[in-house]
């Protein structure tokens, strides 16, 4: 395929026309057959027929180069991936959710096609979500001077999603080689386009953006679609900027096999879209032009049918995924420390640091260690400023704007492009400030959910190597959006590791392990401790803390306090006070790592003391402490001499007035009262 060639019926050679017709015939045979598998209870319980999108989908697959490009197809893109090279057997393995399905091994919905080795990505069911991932890949292409494009395909209705605007705005600002294909069939399931956008052509919504080209084409026409996609790729490569290809199509069938389009489309409309069928249209043109006889096309169609039946016979006997496999690929194996296997150091070598300094020095050390490390976020790299709290101070000056840069105030964009950029090469490590405060992370939750199950959903083919830093917690008089702690909510998402250090050495060690590990880690930073002397420690310059290893901060025999973050220091203060006042010995276990959790150390402490107080800053109701208490009750009940007690925040937001904040958040007095009550039980 030449990027300079213009395609028409007369200028396209017969061999190419035959290839295209063969792909389209094969696609239609599978597209028409897919619903039968559901009727026979064999699979393909989700199928979104592509009929009516034939021209643009053939063109996307034909311009895609598996050696240089990255393709993000959506759930209606069956012909796209067939045109890109997937064979019939691979399509059927996906449709029937078999063990050897390339996209996910049966873990993701049928009709979500992928081939990771060819850079055809497994995308979400959240339509349009992958636009941000395509932008992230394109950013990596630009950083590494790679000559390729990222292609994101989607329906026109998904353009209404906010993250699509963030993606296109970001791509135009950074001038990235992305092709955004809008396959416009005028419906979002049953919602007509007039209810989605004021502009009839949704691409016009982006006409005011600089560095962005928009190309319109008839997505029902193979030739018009080929010319549009070839020109889009040429422009994206030569100009290094994004292109929207708006392809007008029709949807001949219902949205999916769970939809009944006769409920919202009248008979006349359904008849009109059928007579606009791109496949029938091309067939007629090829015969009437004399380029092919009807017998030649029938032979091609018969060959397609034989191919489908042969693949069916193989796939129907293929293995299904096993029930035991559900635990595979939840999270990759993390980096293992050889020098500090338990995350303990001798406290003799190293420099005493504040927690904020430990973070800053570790970030710089890891950027020197791995030149393929990047960081971005809001306010992190402008002159002498390094984030709201200056954790990244001095990094852009040392490592340059290509590796350390500001992001728009768009948390989905920050998160989604991190996912995408990490797809370009597994050696890349990314650190992001997911939001300026953990409280502002909620807009990124769409992308957080995606990132959490990427590894599992792709059956181990892809894992985002991303460390998500979040300044968390209260005690700074910040009120709403500056004082919440959200780890309890995030802990419900399988696939994330979550760590929450209390001291400078653990902050450094856990950050180093996070940045060297495969897979996503949420790194919660207790911002009240950034400059607090109580968190200062000796920090070895090579310190590493393994995930899932708690630390006994104070040994004791009469009660265990299980804690982390800001409340670790309060618990230590209370333990000292109890020792002096009542002669009782309190053990303080700093879990450091929420996921994975060091259950062994917690249970061992419970066995020793028989009484447990769980303390954390988050709300008592539904906070992470509930999981800790449940684990102890389930696995160490026989060792308990008293009920498990919890101390945390009230079930309210955190107020701004310091009187309100004090009433809401846990403190040493509240912990002390709980300890006394439990000791006296």
C-alpha cells in the first residue's frame, strides 16, 4: 500500500480488488453466522454486527502496519481486524470465548478482538475509552522517534464521552500521530445522533482545535474510505499531528444481539439501510464494470464459506478456560529485593531525611537508574515548582521536559495516557501524580478501573507499568477535596497494589520497588508527614521495601495495634503513654502495604497479644480496617481474648474548620481511649 496512491474502481488492480472482496466476503460470513452460536448456546453471547461499516473497516485494516503501528479497535470492528490480518480461527476463538482466544483467553466479552504480538490491543467495553491509550502510545512514538501511527476506532456516539475530548485535545496540543476514526452509523444503541450532539457531523465538534486535521468520507465506500485512511496516515506521519477520519456508515442490523432495532426504527428506515449495504454495492459495481464476473465472485464467497466451516470444526472442539485460571494474571510478580528481603535496614548507613526529601531523592535516583522513566501531572514541572508540595522539585531541570512535564487539569488524561504510553515498550516506567490531592482522583476512576484489570483482561499479555502517586489524608486543615483518604475504595479493585508508608525510609523503599516493578501501584503519600520530624529516618541510598511485608514498629505483648499512614505515629505515642501510665506493652504493626497484605505478620501479632485494635485515618464504616478486622476474625478468632475494636474517622466528609476536622479524624486521645477500653475487657 502506497501512501501516495489514489484508489478508485479503475485505478485499483484486479488482484487488490480480489483481496478486498475476499476479506469482505469472509467478514460477512462470520458476521452473519455469529448469532447462530448464541441460539445454539455455544457462545458469542455478545455480538455487535458490523454490516454497513464495511468500507471504513476494510480501509483501517489495510492501512494498519503491524510492524510500526498500534491499533485500538472497538467491539464492532470485526472486519477491521480481519482486514488487519486476523484469521477465521482467531475470530471464532474470541467469539466462543475459548482458552486460546488471543485477546483474553475468554476473560473479556466476545467481539473484543485483539492480537497483542501485532500491536492490536485488547480494549474495554467502555466505548471510546481507548482513545486515551492511543494518545499515550503516540506520545511514546514521538519521544522515541518511532515512525508509526496509533489508530483509535469508535462509534460516533462515544465521542460524547469526556475522556474522548481529553484525548483529542491532548493529542492536538502535543501534536501526536494519532488517527481517530469515527464510524458514524447515526445511532448509539437506540439513541439517535440528534440526542448526542448539536452538530450533525460529530467531527465538527473539534473543528476549533489547532494541529488537528479532519477528513470526511463515505464509510460505505471501499474506495473513498481507502483514500481517506491513506491520506490520514500520510498526514499523521509527515506532519506528526492527529487526524480525525469521520466515516458515514449505516447500521443494517440491531446494535447487538441484546437489542431489537424494530422497537425504534420503522420499516422504511430498516429497508433503506439494507439497500445501502456496502458489500452488495461493491459486488454490483464489480460485476457491472466488467472487472469480475458473477461466477468469479461466487467462487470467492464459496471459498470464504469453506474457510469458516473448517475453522468452526476446529474451534468448536477447542478447550475452554479452566475455573482455576481465574487467579492467574491478577497482578504481575513485583520486583524482588535481594539486599532488603524483609524491608528492614540497619539504620547505620544513609542520611537522615524528611519524608518529602526521601521521595524526591528516590525519584531522581530511579530516573538516573532507568532512562526510560517518565513522570507527569499537574503543576509538577514549572521553573522551581515541583507539584503542590514540591515532591518533584528540580526534576525537570535535571532530566528535561521530555521526561518530566506538566499535564492538563484532566485526571482521566493523566491516567489514560500513562496506560497507553506504557504499551509502547515494557521497559518504560511511568510515574504520575494521579491528581494534586487524592480527593481529586475520582475523575480518573474510569481509567483507574481500566488499568486495574488490563493484565487480567488481556490474559497476561499486557500490564501497565505505572506508579500512581496520590497525596492523601488530612491534618492540614484542608477540608473537602484536600483531606480525604480513599484507599478503602481503591482496595476494591483487583489488580492494583496499594502502599501507604508512615516513615521516610519506607517511603523511599516502597517507591523504588513500585518504580522497578511491572504492573500498576497506587502510592499513597501522607501529606501531613511530608515535613513532620516524626517521620524523619535514616534512609539508605539503595533502600528497597518489598510489597506485602509489614513492619513491627514497636514490640509488645498485651495488645496489637494494626495501623498505617498518619495514625502509625499516633499509635506509637499512645503505646508509649500506656507503657508509662499502666505498665502494659502495646505492639504496633505498621502494615505499609495494603495490597498485597502481610496477613502472616498480623496473625502472628494477634497470637502473641490476644487483643487487637485496628487504627486508620479512613472512615471506620467500610474503611480498609473492616477488611483487616474480618481477616483477623476469620483466621485468628481462636487467639482473641476480646472483640476486635476499630478507630478511624466518622462516617462524614472531612470538614474545613479545625474544630470539625478534629471531631472527625482520629487522634491520639481517641486511640488512647480505645486502648484503655480494650485492655480492661
